[in-house]
C-alpha cells in the first residue's frame, strides 16, 4: 500500500517537474505564454515557481536563478521518494544524504554557469586585447561579473589587479571549488548513507 502511494507521488512529481521545465523553456520564445497552452501552463506552474521568483537573493543582476532552484527542489523531493522506495524504509541518513547531494547539485550548477561565463568573458577580452565597445552585450555581462570577480579574487590576493586578471583568478578559484566540493560531497553523502538510523 505504502509502495503504491510512493510510486504515485514519485510519478506526479516527475510529471510536474517536466511541466515546470517546459514552462521555463516557454519563456525563451516570445508570446508562447500568451497562447492557450501557455495560459494552461501558467495556471499549473506559476503558483509554485512564483514562490521562488519572490526571493530576491536568487537574482544576480539580470540573471534569475529561481527556475534552477525550483526545479532543484522538485528533484530533491523526487530523489527522497525514490530513496524511500528503493530501500523500503525512511531513515535520517538517507534523507540527509539525498538533501546534501541535491543541494550540491544546485550550487554546483550555479557555480558552473559562472565559471563558464567568466572563462568565455576572459577569452573574449584576451582576443579583443582588453577592449569592449560601448554598445556590445558584454557590458551587461561585465555588470554582473565585475563586482563578483573582484570579490572572489580579492579573498586570495590583496594587490590591485586588472579586470582580466580578476576574471582569470576567479575562474581558477571557482574551478578548484567545484573539484574540492565534489570530492567532499561524495565523502559526506557516503557517511550519511552509512548512518544506522
């Protein structure tokens, strides 16, 4: 009986996660949300996704991370249900391990996006010999990366540095953070799954 309920809940969560993902993709196509299908999707997904959009700290400049977090929470709930289904029991270590793994998945996705963006921007600056035209789209990217890269690079180097140098140093730091974080999270998750309760 409980297995059947868990299977149904996991299925509903998977379908809802897919619907939310489609809803996010619809924002990439102008006018898609104003169709009949778009109105139905808005009615289904917006009450949940709107909760995360209200959290201001999930927006950095013009980049909104609330869709990633909302999908991540749904995936977390689905993973917890799958773990309970697989083991046939609810235990604290399994739930804690799944939560840690999912939170790291969300955090590493966000760090990965910034790592890639910083690398691309650094390469473009290198190719253009540090110059950017006023009307280029890179000015928007620089508004996001400038403060962040100086803050990250400044934690390890107190001397004055160029924007290009801060980008390179930030990229290296974020790359190391991803590697070390992945290694540590594997150890922590394994320890959680070995907990007796």
